[in-house]
C-alpha cells in the first residue's frame, strides 16, 4: 500500500474543500410553501411586516408589466423591481444574484440586504 505523502494529503484536502464549496454555492433554493402560490402556480398576494419593514406584493395593475410577470412588490411603499426567471425563480434589483422561489422571498431577501437602509425608487426605462 502506498504511503500517504504530504502532497497527496493536501490534494485530497483541496478536493474535499472544493466539493463542499460547490455544494454550498449551487445548493437547492429554499422551497416555496403552498401558501406562497395561488391558482395555476401564480404567486399569492402578501402584506406583512418583516424585520420592521412593511413588504407587500400582488398583481400589478395599470399596465405595469416589466419583467415581474405582472406582479409588483413594495418595501415601505417603494416599489422593488422584481423579475421572474425562465426557471420560475425570482430576483430583485437589490439581490440580483440570489434567486429565490417567490416574490415574498425576494422582498425578504431585499430587506435583509438593505440592512435598515431605505429602498430608493428604481427609474423606469
């Protein structure tokens, strides 16, 4: 049986660390609850206080169709620009690189990322 060399031990440790990192980065997104989706898989409306911030979401009215698939999200009355990805996940202008399963989760992630800062209006194109 070959003797374990320092080089082999370091190589094995690096491989294990890389594997653990990939699993963490590409792990499964949090699952949405049944209460987060309505009829035909459309997201439910919500209005709640999360970490002291009022977050609201629901179908957008008045021709507001951007990338949010006809859905609008607000934090303390200021619209949070959200977008639905092709795989059904959601992202926002605040947490753009962290897809989540629902608009409610996108609002909560934005509140977490803002860390108490005020959300500024996003200019429409």
